[in-house]
């Protein structure tokens, strides 16, 4: 009888060991899955952004952004750069500069200052109407097509089809302008047209 009691205790101990082994195996598999996910998402942070005018929710992570967000921000910058007059150009240029990649700020500041002096010298007002977009979300590039009207006084002096390309860089979830300029309508991903002032 004593032998039977010990045999039953041994059987129960073996069952508990097997159950503990099974639990240990399940925990090890969960740990490996968690480790795999952690390595995959290491250095990647997604931020939900709310722009000045809310049309939709957007996401930005460490290197990428929602294509809709890129389009909204391109619209914002295009309007800041092209819906201008002598009274508002300095303020609007300062808003643009806040979003320019620090390594590109001096070049773009020079370009914007040249544009501001031309606008003030000629008492020019410009208005841009967007016709369409091309978004390359893998490269964070947006090409905006539209009509640029130039007005002096009450007279429209020119109405031109224009295309602008804005290249963004995302650093730690923060969107920066890396490149901004006019491009050919026929080759929007080609060279930026240097504006001769």
C-alpha cells in the first residue's frame, strides 16, 4: 500500500513537471514572439498628427508618413509660398522656414528673400489654384500642379500653369522640407527650375 502511495505521488509529480514544462515552452514561445516584434519595431515610433484644418487622421513614424498627410502639408506650403503680396510675404516666408530642414535653411532663406524683394519691388500679388497632385510616399515627395495668377493693382498680368515639387524628410517623426521649387510640367521629378529674378 505504501508502494502505491509513493507510485501515485510519483505519477502526480511527473504530471506537474510535464505541465510546468508545457507552460515553460508556451512562455518561451511568447517571449520569442515579443522579442521578434520588439526588434522589428525598434527605433520606430508612430505619431498621430492633427493639422491646422482637420480633414482626416494622419500617421507619421520615424521615416515615413501617411500620403494624405504629405499632400495636406504640401498644400499648406504651396499656399504659403504662392498666395502672397507685399504685406504678407515676410510672415509667410517665416512660417515656411520653420519647417525647412536645418541643413537646407540658408539656401531656401536666400531663395525666399529674393522672391520677397521681387514681390515688394513690383507690388505683385500672386494666387495659386491647385489642379492636381502626384504623391510619391516612398520618397516623401509631392508634386503640386496648378494655375499661378500674378496681379499688379487690379490687373491680372499673367496666368501660368505651374508645377512645384516638395521633398520632405522625416526625422524622429518631425516633418521637414528638404527641397522646394518649381519643376517642369512635363518632367515633375526632374531638375528644379532656377528662377531668374
